C-alpha cells in the first residue's frame, strides 16, 4: 500500500460499520476508493474476507481497534 489512512475506532459497532466509516473518510481525504484494510489479527477470526469492495486482512503490525485502510495495486492485494 503506497498511501493509507490509519483509523482508530473503539466503538461497540461491528467491524463492517467501522470499516465503512474508515473507507468513507479515506475517500473524502484522498478522493479514491479504498480496496484493502489491515486489522489486528484478533479482529479477524476466520481469515481474510471481503467487506463490500474492501479486502480485510490481518496484520500483527496493526494495533487493536486500528484500521490501516487504503488502496493497493491488484497484484499487491493478492499477497
């Protein structure tokens, strides 16, 4: 990911709503739709999944309640 937005959300909402808010802010800020979001492994029980048009992946580099959202080239997004 070349450009991303680090989003913090500790609300009681489900992950889908949190990612939707982060994606909306990313689009407002960068004028582009996000296609990938990295979350803490505890937030993603059953492996990678797609939420709308955003692929959600786990990364130990992301703190709990944080969402690293952005856009990756298609060949990067499959790694």
